[in-house]
């Protein structure tokens, strides 16, 4: 809206007119969350609500590196069981092992990493077992 308020018009009237025009043109129909309840409206007030939303939106982590890697490995292993071929499983386990290796090589604040690289053959054996019909 680059339009200027006409001289002699009150702000309230002019703004209300612009709102009604936008409504008539469907300008509010495309807004995110349109016709949905406001999330967290009934939750108690949290003064750090904006920090938490930023962390989620930007996919940031405040965990120590060792715990972050452990969580990442757990998520990656959950995805391994759904892979369709042994080659994909081997590639994914190699990527997971590379991430574990990077974490183990770097000095970081917080608890030390206690993750050892995964044994590809053990993971493949478990992958095969999970794929067998029950």
C-alpha cells in the first residue's frame, strides 16, 4: 500500500476504508492461518515465546553438540528402516558414520560424545529382519 492518506480525511476512516476494500478483494483470504484457531491462545503467557518460535522456524538447536548428534543419529536410523535397498542403507549408514566421526573429532563444550560408528553389517541385518513378513 503506497497510497497516501488524502488531506482532510481522518486516519481512522481512511484505514477502515482500506480494510474494507481489501476484504472485498479477498486480501485476507490468502493469509496464513485463515479460518484456523490461533495456536497457543489458551496457553499461559511465556515471555520467551518468540525465542522458541524462532528456534523451531529456523531449525536451530540449543543442545550441546554431543546430544544434538545423538538426536540426529536417532532420527536418521528411524529413516533407515524405511529405505528400499541395501545400497541405500549402506549409503545412509556411511553418512551417519561420517557425522559421528566429525562430532568425535571436534572438541565441543558440554558432555563428550559417546557414539561409536555404526557397524554396517549389523544395521543391514536388522534392516533385513524388519523387512521380513511377520
